[in-house]
C-alpha cells in the first residue's frame, strides 16, 4: 500500500521525493516488494552501514541531492535525522504561547488549581528547553530533515508516535 501510494503521488505530480520509514529489519523486504511492483522505480535503500556515524552525513547528502522515486529507511535511522533548530524553536514558541493563553483563561474561570499547576509546570519545562536551545552554540554542519527535499512521508508502525506530548 505504501509503495503504491508513493508511486501514485509521484505519477500525479503531488510528490517528488517520498520517504518510506519502516522498522529496520523490514527495509530489504520493503525494497524488494517495491521493486517487484515497480521494476523501473529508482529506489534508495539505507543499510545499517549507511547510518554508522562516519557514513551518516554522506548518506543524508545522497538523499538530499538524489532524484529518487522513493527512499526507504529504517525507523531507528530516520530518528537520527535532525529537525532544524529554527523549526524546533518555532514549535516550542507556539506551544508556550498556547499554554500561556490557556493558563490565563483557566485563571479567569477559576478552574481547578491542579490543572493550572500542570499547565504552569509544562510552561516552565518548555521555557527551559527553549533557553537551552537558544544558548546552545554547538551548531553542527548537519543536513536537516527540511533540507532533504522530502515532500511525502510514509510511516509503518505509526503507533510508535501515538503517545507524543502535545498541547
């Protein structure tokens, strides 16, 4: 289904570089199935060696500069590709803004004190995370997810992301 969806997005011109994330032990199987369905497809498949520390940057560059019908990557490898600091800051700032608005509304309504305290605790944590991010001067020369050119993302085992915190 992911292979067909990926290639259909390419055919319709809705995606130019789809990324398929599967559990590490299924990358070869996914590539094999995709090659069976679409023998002429240009597929980039990651291997364990591609994401060893000394090879990672070169492989990520390959994703960014290549013209592939699909890139198949293991979930543990996908998680090693960083999101830009700017995007992280923007996300945290939006969360802080929403929580501050909610706290002020809760206080106006004289809501449960524990709810307000929970929100304030989350706010304090996010502010600390933002300060740490701003003060971090160790900027690596690493290609970020945004620079890969990926415009469609297929994730197998999406339940791995179901308990992420959000406000």
